[in-house]
C-alpha cells in the first residue's frame, strides 16, 4: 500500500471500520512507514483532544460524518 492510500484510510482504521484485507494492509503499512505512523498518531491525538474538549465543555459539534464528507468532496473539487 502506498502512503497516499494509507493516509486516506486512517480515519476509518482508527474508528475500527476497516475490516479484512484493508485493515491488515494499513496496520502493516503503519508498522513499516514512520511517516504514516506519525500521521496516524497525530490523528489519534486530534481525535482524543476533540473528544475531551467536547466532553469538558459540552460543546455541540457538527455531524462528524457530514464534516468528513464535505472535506473529502472539497479535496476532489480542488
């Protein structure tokens, strides 16, 4: 798996949504690619921080799935 595809799948991997071969391939790639592993660790820290802030402050954030879809769509358009 190349780095671009691995990074594309990191959010689903972190959420436990990747099954079968994709999950194994991402896990293997992360174990051999320090750059992608660093991006994954940053993603985990961002998610944990956002969760903690939401819990502590009772902040209502937009629907996360809709937000990711908008971000992905904007990447395709640009």
